[in-house]
C-alpha cells in the first residue's frame, strides 16, 4: 500500500517538476578575465547537469571586457565553446566605454548589453 501511495505522489508531482525545469534561467557574471577558462567549464557543467532547456546568460563587465577582443586565439576558442553550449554572452557597454573597447574589435558572437529604459 505504501508503494502505491509513493507512486501516486510521484505521478501527481511530476508535472510540477517538469514545469520547474522548463523555467530555469542561469545568469553568470564575469569581471576577471583570468577566470574565462573557469567560466567555460562552469557552462559545460551546467549544461550537462541541467540539460538543453536551461537558459544560460553570461554578463561580462569590468576589466574582463578587454579580454573579449578578436585576435586572441585562446579567448576566441573559449568564447566559441561557450556559444556551442548555447550560452548567450553579453558585454556591458559601460565597461566597454570605461576600458576603451571598440565594438568593431569584439570577438564574433557576443552582444552588447545596453541600458534599458522603460
């Protein structure tokens, strides 16, 4: 009888578990360019652990924006790997301005996060 109760409880809660999994969003923040390899590994581990439905967004600001310039093969490789994991990568436009980073020099595939006024 106890097994039947557990089974019914599981079947009753299953839709809620699925609904929660469908709404998972992960926001990762990076402001230290030395941590880019760690960021890549975190994204890979999140994708493995939480699945393809999870929305992963990366926000890069501070001095780390200077690492996202094209021409650096290691950074381009790490950024490509993160995008292959379906992670969106955004760079703070204030940090770009403060660190003299020109939009034309950014690694391909990153987006610039601008102020939203409502």
